[in-house]
């Protein structure tokens, strides 16, 4: 349970960032983009993206509407809302802090070992 | 914020659940299609491309499941699902479900009705801001025999309290009565509220238009003013806002309209006009006590502190004001006049409180019986499902889950019953408001408000839980799986299986017994009340019309009397009228007349400074007693000659004659007078039957009847005194018809076109009203008792019939072995009777304890009335025998061969 939470959290952040950089996208495009960026390091089932999108929509961070995809198919497009942008900034900041702390932790550990 | 928004979406998600599902489905299909297309571009075969796409996506069903869980709240989701299941199961047995919902609807509905009434009357009786600070102030005179327990206040008290008090934020006096309005259409006499400054300030409701009375309006000599209430303003002036500043002719004097009260303004006796009460300060005496006092306590002041304050002021008052002319100050000292402060709520609620609580209590008992009955029905269902439940348990459903499901079913039943009950309640409340007893205070305010709604919801859930928990405990406890081991119906069942059901039936019978005793006692009370000879006969034939001769038309007493006489002659000439009478007030209208006065008898010596008891005074014209049907026991009625010659004569009631002279005849020729030396002695020429003027359940007051026209009277002027505002009584065979009323009004107006007629009633209506509390309680208790009896009997029938059906095999074997059907029948009837007997015995004990609570409602019987108890026992046992016999008769129909083979 805890693990899913963490992964969902990071996945949500990735979704937000993707939408921030690329503008409105449909679910498949988001999935592809995340795969590309993480260079398949993140072996997530693509499907798990949808519950994350739902959660973000419920929180009001993303909005969705129907549109036409590149090859003119009907697809649901997600876009970042103002609230989503704020959330992204806040979470990016906290993520950077966390990452920095973790990094320093590992650094300390390495020195001690020597 | 974010979390809140999500929670809200989750809570409301069920509304869009079907569509959301579709969208997700489409989205997933779309996603997989895109992935497949990409695979195709990379050169994969269509089948391989699709396989890869599906693999990459992961388990679509699992994703959907996660999605669903996230969409709504898990708890509400399962709740909704359980409820849907419950409804589906309930729909499979429509007859049982219908019966349960109907009984519950009756039980919950009747409780909701009474709660609605109690809520409006007892819990929130005062529609004023911060009503808890409002108090009324009453005087009592323990030193004077015959004075009512609570009497009002005098103008002199008003001045003293107003100037000396330390605990009141606002204080004022009010009284109610009628005020004639002439000059617009028909002359009429709307109900008027007379207030000093401070009354409206105390209740704290601002006028919707215009202003409140100011000090100037109370000051004699300034321009006279009036405030209208919303209803009168709408009725008379169609809500015309230009009314402010207009002048109306009220009691023959011009008065300027200065305000209109808002629609929600309520006051006792439902006034239509509000007039300022003016007291001339330098013309006031200690008495009379014709007004009522209301005050708003200063913030933080308690009723006890206010009581101490008025006690202090009483002393100041007694020495500051002169006694009324002709009365001695000693009278007031001897009276030991004391003031006391009471919460206003107590005054408004009056004596209806105990009746309502008794009714509420009995309806709660009915609800308990209903719950017991429903629990019994559900036990039967649960028993039928026992195997199914055991299998569920064996397949891994926890007992908690099974219990939850069963409880859900009961709660759903409770809610459905409650919903239907609420519908019934709102209809019943509408009828009650339209037809309820006029003695119920604030009748018009009763309705279904959020508070009552919450009550109905609470009762529904509570009863659902109450009757639901019994089958759960019995069949869905941790031992649920053990039922599989038993082989169900093949074996005859042990006694223990029926213990719960038997107990429930015993409880039902006991509760029904209590309720039947309660309604039986009310029936006996009502019988006793009806058998009291009230001092008048066939009240349904007597029409009562109040009327007033304004001073502007006739002021001279003799002229006033001639006018009344003329009206009487015209009324008597109406076809169908057998007799007419005139008096200052009708019987059972004591709320209209003053409290009475001390009456002296010439031959009864009193100690120095001592004053005699207070007696009721009524002034009459010849024919009043004949019209009422009041018998003259000794002497004679008054004659017109007595009146016009202004002879000093009087009539007294029998109880007064007996008290003073031991016998009706002995009173004739004795002389009496009212109040003080200023009044001349008057000779008793007749003694009449007692009239129960305060209602038949109260001892009849002692009456002194003076002529309607007298030469000298303490309350009259130089030229004597005549009754200008009084009551015409008409005995006719057409009473109650519109035509008689129209002809009577016409007769009055043909003598005087500007004479208002008001307070039209029949004596029967007044008589019924005086018993309204008893009849209201009686009807409610009779309904409760009837319902209890019915439900209880259905309960017994159900148990016996069920036991018979369960023991069919045993019966078959017994019959095959030679048992006589009659003996078997007796066996089952005995079982039923035993249950009824135990129930009745327990009920008897409970009733003996509980009916004591209603002794204040009883008249002529004690709470332990043996006749009632015997009758109820006979009724219950008789009904039980009958119903047992009917249920057990099925034993005889059992064919032994069939019964043994059936399993």
C-alpha cells in the first residue's frame, strides 16, 4: 500500500510536469512521453496512469475534454489547470528538497565508509 | 482545500457513475488502439501488435477496479451496494415487506405527528427572540378564600414596577378584548390587544411598517393611535401600504394607524388590532387586577432574582396607592397579596403539557410494539435463510459482513417505513391544524420543520436498528456456521428455539395492556364528565352572540336596557326560536369575565377587618335561566319590572345558598351586597341550579346574579348601571344554521345599525371546548390502544401459526399414534393463552405503575380503577383465546400421512 502511494505520488508529478511542458495531451501520449523520458527505466503498466489522472482531476489539478487525436480519432485530452500549475510548483520544490536531502545522506554515508 | 474538493467529488460520484465507467472504457480502448497502431508501424503483425499493446497496458480489469475505488468513497460505495441488495431481497417478498412497512409507517408516523405538536407547543412555544428571558408576573391572594390561584395585575402595580424594578429590561401590562371598528363596511369587533409601553419592546418584534407605540401614545390626552396585525391588514385593507397615517373609527373614536406588525408576529389570543393602554396615573387604586404583566429580564438575571425583586416592590406598592373607593386597605393587607414571576413559556403552554407527554409516551409504546412485531417477522425470515447464511459463512463471508447485510435490510425497512410514515404524518398534521382542539396553544404553528424531520429520521433508524438487531444476534452471530450441522426442519424443534419469539409476544401483550388501560381510563373519565349535569340543557340548541351598544348611541343606563330589551323581543320573534336571554357573559366563558368580588351577607357577622370570600358575579335579564335550561330551585326568576323599577333583588346559586343558609329555600328573603358599604343590600328572590362555569371537571363556582339594570352599583355611575356589552342567548331548533345567524344579526342591526356583533358560538361548542383536552387525549390514546391491541393479536397469531407449521411432523406422528385432534388443539391454545396470560400479568404491573403518571388527566376515576383493569383483562384474554383458536385450528387439518412423508 505504502509503495503504491509513493509511486502514485511520483507518477502524478511526472504527469503534471509532462502536461506543463507539452500542453494538452491524451492519455496515451502522456504514457509514451513518460516512457521516453525515463528511458523505460520506469516499468509501469501504462494502465496505472488512468487512476492517477482521475485523482488529479478530482483534485482539480487537471481538466479534460474530448478532442481529435493526431490521426483524427476521438480522444480525451488532459490539460493543466491553474491549480495544477501551483501544485506542480509546490511539489517540484518539495521533491527537489527531498532529493537534495537524500543525496546528502548518501554522500555522508560514503565518506564514513572510507 | 484540494483534499476537500476531492472528497466532495467522491461523495457525489455515484451520480455520474454509469457514464464515468463508459468514458473509462472508451479511453482504455482508445489507448490500446493507439499502442497497436504504433506496433503496426514498427512492422509487427496485427495480432502481435495487439498482444504487445495489451501486455503493456497491464491488467485492464484491475486498473478499472482501482479506478472505481478511487472514484467514490469505499464506505459509501459498499453502503449503496448493500442497500441495493437489501431492496432486491425485500422485493422478493412483497407481502411481508408491505406489511412491515405499513406497520412501521403507522408507528413512526403517529410518533412524528405528536412530536411535531410537542415541538411546537412544549419545546419552542414562544416565537420571540431570546424567549427564555421573557416572564409573566401573577398575583395571588392566599388570605382571601375564593380568589383564583393566579390573578392579574393592576395599573398601580404597573407604575410601581415600572419605576422601582431593578431586574426588568422591559416591562408592561396587556389585556385582550374586542374593539369595535365602525365606518368601514359592516360594523365589526376584531380581537384587540391593549398594551402599555414595554410590552412590544419585551417581545422584541419590530413592526413591518411604521413604528411602535411611544411614551406619547400611552399618555392620556394625546392623539389616539393603533397598530394593525398582518392578518387584519391583509383581510381588511388588502395589504395597502398607504394605511400608515390613515384614521380608523375604533370604539367610536378616531385613531391613527401608526404601524403594521410582521406576519410572524404572534401573541396570546391572536389579536387583530393593537391599541395603547392608557392609565391616568392620579386616578389609580390598588385594584382591580384586570391586566396581565409581561417582562423581559435583564441579561443574566434569574427568575429567582426577579421574584425577590417583585416581593420587595409589593411592599412599596401596598403603601403607595389608595384602596378602591368603598374598600378598606385592610382587605388588601388581609389578602396577603403576593406577586410571583414565572417563565412566560409556562403560561403559554398551560395545562396541556401532561396530556401531550402521556400521548407521546403511549405512542412510543406503540412503536415499541411495532418493533417487536417486525422483529418477529424478520426472525421468521432469518430462520428461513439460515441455511443460506451458513453456506455464505462457509464460503468465507465473515459473520460481521452477514450481520451488516441483515442490519442493512432492517435499516432499509426502517427508512422506507419512516418515509411513508412522514407522508402520513404531514397529512395528519394538516388535518390536526385544521380541526384540532382550539385549546391547543399555537395550533397554527404546528408543521413539519427540520427538527421534526430529524426526529422522524432518527426514529426510523433507531427502530430499524432495534428490530434488526434481534435476528442478527440470533442468526448472524459468530456461531452462524454451526447451523450447517443441524439438518434444519427435519427434526422437531426444541423449546429454546421459540424463546425469543415468545418473549417478544409477551412484551407486545404487556405493552398493549398498558395502553388499553390508559385509553380505558380516559373513556371512563369522559363518561364521568358527560354524566355531570352542567347547569344547562341541550347546549346544541343554544346560539350565543356577543354584542355591544357603543356609548355614542346610548349612554343612559335605562336607555341601554330598553335597547337590549328591544333586541331580545326581535330575536324572540324569529321563527323557530323558543326562548331568548341576555346576560353579561355566557356559561363556560369565564375567560371573558372578571375574577369576581367579595360578597357580604347581612346576617353573617364578620370579625373586624375580615372580608368574605370572592364570588362570581353575573348580571342577567329575565329569561336567561329559562333559555339555558337552568332550573330555579326556590323562589323565582327576575322580571322586567324588577329591572325597570330598579328593585334591589338578587339570585344566587344553590351552592352559595347551602354554604350560608344550609338550604335553597332558607336563602329566600336574605340580603346580600357586593364589596363594600357603598353598595346597597339586595334581597334574594331566587336560588338556581349550579352552573359549571369553569368546565365540568372543576367544582362549580358560587354565583351571585344581579339584575342587568340597577340603581346603584359600585362599578356604575351616578344614574345607575346597565350592561352595555353582553351576550344574547337564543334557544332554537335551527341553531347551527347560517340562516338563523343571519336573521339574528339582522334583528340586532334593525334596532341599531352600528352595533357590532362578535364571538358567535353555540353553547355546545363551548361545552366541547371545555372538554377538549380530555377528548383529545381520549382519541389519541384510543387510537394508540387500538393499534396496540391489533398488532399484539397479530403477533400472537403469527407465533401460534408458526409453531403449528414447524411442528406439523410432530402433529402427524401424534395423530398417527392416536392423539385426539381436540386434545392437540387444546395443547396449542394453551401455549398461546399462557403467552397472553404472562403478558397480561406483566402489563397489569406495568400499568399500575405507569397510569399514575396520567392521574392529573383523570376525572371521577382513580388510576387503579378496578372496572377498567377488569375490562381490559377480559378484552385481552378474550381476544387471545379467539386468535389462538383460529391459529391452532390448522392442527386439525394436518393429515398424518402427508405430514410424515413431507420431509
